[in-house]
C-alpha cells in the first residue's frame, strides 16, 4: 500500500457568499485571527505527514501563491528592524511543504478541479482538503482519515453528525457502522429534502481519494448547467465497491458561511495566546 504524501487543495472558487470582501482577494486568504484560512489546512496536512501540497487555483488567486512563497524583502526588513521572531515566522510558511500550482480554467465544480490535477497523481492515493472545514482536536483530522486508509485501503471520507435542519444543505451519507467511528458508506445524497436524509452523518470537506475516484469522475455526465462534483464519483464507487467514512474526533468549524466564519474566528480567538484573555473579557462585556 502506497504511503500518502500528497494533498490537493482546490481554491478556484469565486467565494461569492463573502462578497464584497472577496472581490479582490480569495476567500481562502481571509484571516481567522492572524492567519489565512487556507494556512490552517496546509498546517493540518503537514501535521498529518503530507510533504507535497497541490493547489488547484483560478484567476485572481495569485495571493495564495505569494503567501506560500519566500519573501526575501520582507524577511530582510524585519531582521533589520530587530524583529527576528517575525522574520522566522514569515520564512517558516514557505518551508511548510513543497508547493505546486495548477489552474482550473473555469469554475466547473470540485470534481473538475480534481481532474485538472489528476495527472499529478502517480497512480497513488492522495488527500483532498477543502477550505471551508476546520477541525479542532488532539489528532489532526486528515491524520484520522489516513489511519483509516492504512486499515481499509479504499477511498475515505470525513463525517460529522448534524441536526435534521442542517442536513438539507449538506452532502449526507447512508452508512453502516463498522468499528467505533468508522462506517461503510453505501450512498451519498447531496442536499436531501427536509426529513429525507439517509442518516445524520454529513460529509466534511476532507477525503482520501484513489485512482478509481478519478476514473469515476471521468465517467460522470452532469446535467446541463450542473457542476461536476466529487460527491457524484464517491457515490458511484460506494454503490459498486467500497468507500469508508470516519466520524471525526474534534470540533467542526464550518467556515463556508458568514456566521460560520465568525464562529470560527471567535473560537480560535479564544485559543490564541495573544488574544484569548482580553477577547474573553470583551465577549463577557457584551449584552
């Protein structure tokens, strides 16, 4: 079984739910406290053992490349000002992993984004991380999926329990428990009608995909005007072969909406060593 060393992070979306903030900058670069959202994903991947990060980008996404590149001028200026700790912090970002970038020509769905980077998969399993989902916990979320892959050797999806009210806006799975937090996925239903979800387990934007998922993606024929989605391929494979899911241990921060992003900012702001004390006092002072 090949070791997982690569992670694909699709970042070509338009971020329309966060306009006008995303008019001139990627949604993935919006800061949560003092760090862009996408850096949390990269750090999660690296903490899980990933050495190579592949970004699927689009137009107007150059700031992501710049963020993970070296910044000699800034580093030199900080050192000249005696701010060595800040210089080391900036320098460390470019050393997190080896980075590669490929452009998705048009925003035609996350499945199309993965096919755009498919040739960089050398008949191997890879991790896929989407920018809206952060998990706070002792064990990195991706590491939990990678551990399951070592046991089952199949595509692995991240899962979390949600309420019926939320289920209609998520990808939901029909699944049977296998062992503790591990489930065998039989079906994936995208945004089921209220009360029609097959379970209370929702897909979280973290996956281990295998070459058969890319094969399934190439076979999907979306309806006119419909995007090509990874969920379509996972559902096809789950129905005829094996896909497993891991109910993640940790707190799920869904940053895909304004309120979710604000909640994540508050949650991480209460953990940051420079802000937690004063921020907590401020929140208590509110009516």
